[in-house]
């Protein structure tokens, strides 16, 4: 039986913790507030879950979301950074 221990960390905190405690490599990475899921297979580089990405893409309309969010003065967009799974945002 394979044991797993879930950890909820940001990438930055994972890197800091990994330097302090040898955690090994995770089998699953959930990133970008759950919008990206990666699985590691036999020590290979983590591979994006394309089914999850396709599920999230259904009905997604970035322009509409930006327009609606713009009507709330309390919200401000995050700094833009490259996202290989969703290159068009």
C-alpha cells in the first residue's frame, strides 16, 4: 500500500520547506488555486492533467470575467505571469 500525506503550500513555501526538510518529490501537485494539476510518473517531470484543464475550459470566457470583476472596486488583477497550461489567461 502506498501512503500519501497531503500538503497545502504555495510554491514559494514549498521551496523554502524543501530546503529545510527533505520532503522528496510529490506524486501530485495542485497549483494556481486549483486550476492546474500535475502528476509525477516514475520520477519523470510532472505532467499536466489535460482532462482537468479541458473541464475548466468549458464555458470559460476570460473577457466576460474581467468585465464583471472590473465592476468591483475592491478587486484588482494579479500581476501577469506566464502560464504554460493556460497561455491565453
